[in-house]
C-alpha cells in the first residue's frame, strides 16, 4: 500500500475518533490543524465524511449528521506501518502454520509469504532475537526458541515497569491530545466485545494487541514503545497457543482492560495502575500455563 493511502486511512480513522469523542470540525483548515495533516489530505477526509453521511455542510461550517460506528473505520491492517504490519503478519503466520518452539524457518519464506522486502524481514527478526524469541542460524535461517519460567518472570517485570510508567504519562496528557478520542473508541469496542462475546470472542487477541499498542504509542518514549512492542508480541504469542477456556479467559481479560481504561479516562492514576497490574498478572499466569516447558538442547543453556 502506498504511504499516502496509509496516511489518509489512518488520519480518517483519527477524524472518526474525534467525532465520536464529541469534537466538531468547522473547516478543512480545522481538520488539517487538529489531525496534523496537509490541507489536501484534510480535504479528502472531509469529503469522505460527507460521502458517508457522517458530516454535512451548513453554509461555511460542518455539522455531525450521525455518530460513526466500527463499520465506518478502515481496518487496522490498512493503517499500520510496514514494521507494524510485519509484526502482525509474522504472528499470524506462526499461528496458521502452528510453528512450535524448535521449528526452523528462513527469511525468504517470510518475505514471500508476507510480501515484504527481505531487508525489512531481517531487521524485524533481529529485533526479535535480541529478546530471545528466536535465534539466528547460518544462511539467513532462524529457529523459534522456547522459554523457561524464569524468562517469563523477567519479561513480566519489565512489562510492569514500562506500562505502569505509560499510565502515568497518559493520564497527564492534555485534553486535546488525540489519545483521548482513541482510548474512547477502544473502550466502546471492549464494551461491545463483552456484550457480544458469544460471537466475537475469537477476535480478542487483535483487540488486546491494539489496547497495549495504544498505551505504548502515546507514552512519548521511543525506547518504551520500541521494546514494549516486542515484549507484548511475545506475550500474545504464548497467550494464543492455549485454547483451553479461551472464551472465558478473553472475557476476563477484556473486563480487566475496561477497568484500566475507565480509570485512565477518569484520570485516576492509582486505580489505573492497580487495574493494569492485575491484568498483567493474569496475562503472566496464562503465559505460564501456555508454554511447553522443554529442556534446553544439549550444549545450550537458557536463563
């Protein structure tokens, strides 16, 4: 997808978030300023909103005809960067092919399967290898590693440290920050998920990933965002292997997310951090149960 199309779709979704949050746009210049896009992109967004009967013109101003719903949004996959799309695509490939610890794969297979450049694949796999998720082998081949309980504990400690800090920073964001419309939408999606769990519970991993990515994205710390994305990826990988009681686990996790989000929206840092820690502890226990505890291969130790 061309970068311009991805930017338009991402910005269009942000405009929907802001409308859902109650913001009104008076002009093309207003959209350009609020969403931080060019006037040409803002014009495309405004006309698209009009075509979808979300906004309508009243003289020189624009008014809301109806509130957007999830059907109005472009899919998240259409708004992700190449790096983010690669992360999602790689994990989906692992699950669809049931790639287990100890399995080997090549960079070329990943590049062809996901239709991305070999250079982008190698850069991504090197990032994963730095946290022990995979291990490099000769001739651009890789092996998927298994984890020990000690490793899980260490990952959990880092995740608590980072995400707790994220919550502090998010609650301090100004009222006009784009984070607030985004978190409002994801709160509504979580409530809808819990309400309709009989039909949608298998979609929770995507909602879970988006929730944690949102916390990291708006933290304002490039190191937290970069490292935490990989840590979250590892948690989601093991979280999804265990299908036992999946419906119940997903509903519990969604309700935990809701408590975190509601506390953030209410700007209650202590309550938000307590709810987040409870959720991360639940995720850790799920990960512990999901992992296959294998002995390290001969001649190799794992921490």
